[in-house]
């Protein structure tokens, strides 16, 4: 197998590093980040075909079910234009396939993908923090609509917050930068960037992810008994915080304080009420509609046609999938989540055979933070729609590639 050429490595690194460049957006949710991604897809496919490598398409079952459900829903509701959303799904399926097969074919690309993602995320976080602290609105990506919330080049503070959380967990998983003091500074920058985006879903996902990473890390190093005790302790502390703290009073104090608290924790009550209304409207659309759904990306137009009291996108991946893609789409989402969970269990599970330990641990020293990243995405899916985030599929491609590497290393021929 011929290793990836220097030019192809540069293209892959650019595609990963440019994922934050999402503004300005064009037709069909296209963005400047898509050009290097397309070049990387073409380059990797050409490289793999020259080496006669058989492509492995990860998450194919869940994705094809969801794409099929979207096509059926669009045809059933005579909304053919909504099938444009399915083109985005195919594009993301290509993106995840290319990353998974590339890192499997050349294992040094694991480090390249991680370092490109981490360093670009650190630089973006530094720019956002500097812009926010210096009051440079255009640099921080602040708009009149979002108040003090910063979005940098993402176009949406929630999307920016989710990206920085994923970058934070990848920094911890790959231990990039390698020097401890640099890594500590990067963690502080990324946490500040998340806070300045004001995204409550990102902050909650970050907190929950840290707890999950601690439990999984304890299980990997000390066994299930210690991990179970830690999980119980975390659950007890979390339950006490939820039940004993007067969160309403804290939110009121935050709402009357500075812009950072006002536009993040201080808007928690109104944001929660909006999400509850959207969830209730989504439920009504699902139960009053057909089993095939209203069509991809058709939640907001459907609510406007009723008309509903609050017209907006679902802001919830799980409800949006059921409403837009119907029961078949919901089955596809369950299959997709199950496939991701199975790969996480194999890659971040307790070390087994020597080949598996060496293959994954040498490439990614702390894989328990991959579980934290996955959990943060699942939490974020409760507050906004993450299934079309490019960095989500980059993460899933890296995860699938590591799982393929683990499987190759566990074979007797590979160990010899």
C-alpha cells in the first residue's frame, strides 16, 4: 500500500482545518469549507483506487434508511425540492467514508487529522476570545440578532459552541498539543470560547461529557467496580445539584448581570420555554400526520401552513427526524446511533488483546474522550439539529477508521 503523498496530506489537513469556515453560506447550505472537503474526497478516492483498496462505507445501514425515508416522504407529500437535503446526506456520507478509509490505509493520517483539527480549533478559539474581549464584533462574529453571543465564522453561536466542545475533547483524546502546559492553555481557550458562544446545549454537553469521560476512563484503567462506584457518585452529586439549587433565582440574577451571563445562562428560562413549545408542536405534527413524515427540512413550512403559534425549525434532531422522515427515518436514526455506540464500545472499551491495545492507544492515547465527544453531540441534539454538522461526520469518520484499524490489528496475520 502506497502511503498518502505529501500533496494529498496537505489537502486532507486543509479540509479538516477549514471546517469552521461556514460563513457566508450559499445555496443548499454550501459554504467555503466545502471546497477543500470536495478536493479531499476526490484525492483520497483517486489514491485508494490506484492502490485497489476496497472501500468500507461506515454507518451505511442507518444512513441509507434515513435517505430512503426522506425520498419517500418527499414523494408522498409532493415536495420534490426537499430532496435537496438528501444531497447533503450523500455528501456527508462520502466525507465520513473518505476519512475512515484514509486513516485505515495510512495510519499516520490519524495524527494528521487530529492535529489539524486541534490546532485549527485552538486558533479559532483564540480569535474568538480576542475579538470578544477586545470588543471587535466582526472578529468575534457577533450580530445584533444574537447580542453578545459570538459565532466567529460559523454563522450560528450554537454551531460554534458545539464545534469548540468537540475540539476540546479531541485535544484531550489525542493529547495534542503534546506539551502539557500548551495543552492546558488550549483547554482554557476552548472553554472560554464555548462560554462566549452562550450556547447552553454546548455547555451542558461539555459538562456531561467530562463526567462520562471520567467514568469510562476509570473503567478502562481500574475495572467495572470502580467505574460503577464513580458513576453512582456522579449521579448523586448531579441529582443533589438539580434538586437543591434554586436555578430560577440564579437565572434571574444572571439575566440582570453582564452580557456574558445574560446571553447564556440568563436566557435559560425563555430558551427552555421555546424548546418546550417547539417540542409540543413537533409532537402534534407527528401524531396528526402520516407515518412517512412531512418531508426533509419541511418542519418550519409545515408549521407555517397550519398555522402554528410558534413557527421555527424543530431544534431537536430526534423530533425533527420523526416529523420529517417518519417512522422509517426514526428506525434509521436508531440504527445509526447503535452503530456509533458499537464502534465506541470497541475503540474506547477496556483494552483486550495486545494488538488492539497497541493499535488504538498508540494512535489515540485517551479514547475515553471520544465517548465524551459522542455524548456531547447526543446532548446537543436535544437543543438543535446536529446531523448536518460537518465536524460531526469528521468525528464519525475518525471513529470508524480507528475501529477498522483495531479490527485489522486483531487478526493473527497482522500481529505476526
